[in-house]
């Protein structure tokens, strides 16, 4: 669609589900993407796991499409998950706000924090940040190598593993794969790795 001049144009976008459920809408002006009315950025973008009852701090920066700081802008901070809450704060003279909240000492799990503001008639959202709260006691990681599979050679068996951890004691996690019995696997199979959580088991070529 084309908009003949600057202004507000209400329109509706309808689509029918089927095939690919994902839909991407790109707004262009003179062939270039239309910049957002404002950019809200939460830092840090990732945080290590924290012990329940501690305080997690963030800084939000608000700027317009030209990078100019947006001062005195009402921003809504929403926390969903274990410590649900909503708070409205105003940016300062340089377009920033400090936001801090403490996790309940009785709740262990994850929160999702995101900020939102209404700028020039448009709702703008920040990046979303996950905050994991642990009990303070190091728990064993939870791992899953995926569902059992039966294949007929020469088909491939693709394993997709998943692992979660409380981040204690040093917020590091090493992922390895092992097989049993090894004698069967090494004589008839070869392994190729795409990432620590993705392995493909391929039949080894027979030697003449």
C-alpha cells in the first residue's frame, strides 16, 4: 500500500492461517525501513541468575528516531513471572530511568521485564530481559536428550538436547554428550556436531 502524504492512516491487515504461521510486516518509506518513533533500551540485556530476595537493577534509555534523548517520558515497566508488578516512571533530562526491584525470598523461578511508552501516537516497547531467581542452594542441572527414536538405515537420527540450570555457583555450564554402549556406536556410527545441544548421528561408510 502507498500513503500519498504525511498523516495518520488507519488501516487493517487481515490474513488467513495456513502453511507458515509466521507473518512479517515491513514498513518502508522511499524504499527504506520506517524507523520506530522511539527506541527504548534496557540494560543490562542479560543478567546472571540471582538469589531470591536480592535486588536486580536496570537502566532504561529512551531516544527518538534521530537519537535525541526523550526526557520526561512516562514509561511503564512490567514484570511478569514470579514477581509480577507494574510501575510507571518518568525519564530524566538525558532520557534515562533507573528501575530496580527485589525478588521475593519465597519465590524461585523466572521473571520477564519489559518497558513500554506511548510516543507520537505509537506504542513502543523495549527489549525483554529474563531474570532467573535461584534458592541460593546449588541444584543439579536438568537435562533432556530428546525423545527416543527408531530409524531405518541409511536414515539420519537427529538429537536435540535441552538443559536448564540455576546458575550456581558461578553461572557457568558445560554441556557434553556421551553414548552407550560405546562399542556399538564407534563401529557403526559417526558423529557431527552443530552446537553443544545439537548432534547428528550418521552411518559410517563401510570399509572395503
